[in-house]
C-alpha cells in the first residue's frame, strides 16, 4: 500500500529527527561512543607516589583520561613528556586492562594501581618497533588506575609494586 505524499513526507521528517537525536546522543561525551566528535579536554590533577609507609617518593602532574575516547587516544597525540608529567587513566571499575603503544614516539613506564592506589604492575615500555618483538606489544595489568610517565621514572624515583598512587578526588572520574 502506497502512502500519500504528505504522509511519506511526515514519515521521512520523523525518521530524520530520530536519527539526528540518536546520533547526537551517541556522540555526546557521556553517550555510548564517548564523545567521538567532541574535542579532547583533559582535566588536570597532581598524583602523589608514596612508598608502603606513606613517604612521598614523587609527584606527577597528569592529564586525566576518564572517558572511553580519552583513554583510547591517551598520549598518542603527545610529542614527549618530561619527568613529573604523565597521564592518569581512570576506569569506572577495577579490572584487567591491556595497553598498547599506539602511535607513540617515546617510551613509557605504565603503572597499574588498584582502587585503593596500591601499585600492582609496572611495565617499562620501549617505543614500538625498537626491537623486532615490540610491535604491537600489549601491556596487561589489573587495577582501576593506570599512570603513564616517561620510561625510567619509576626506577629513578624508587617506585615499585606495593607502593601507592594517591589520586586526588577531582581525578577519580
């Protein structure tokens, strides 16, 4: 049964409005596509690294990646980091995560931490392609937080597994 021209036009307009509304919702920063078209706007915070006794070992000024898109892009659009700079990846829940060095031009320490801040794993990741087996290498760990800093920073500051990240409230997502 063929719809009259007026009914067809109303149907097309209604479908178009629905597609636009669903599309904008999906692309919104809180939507399922995590703000795919939204510009990256990282919050900033300072993370403190302490030993098991609470003695401060170092601080890191971080950009906070707490959306799906921010976590995906990570540091891949960053030219370099200096000691004391990094990125803190914040996940909604603790779990097993794998990181890759996608589009990276400099090496990193990748530090996984539990919800209470206890460091569970540290990887010292070279630039992809530096050695034949590094590309594409995955760096797994368990935690709710992942701190990326220049490679060697963990060793230089004495940070190890069992130490802690003190994450400020404004960086917990």
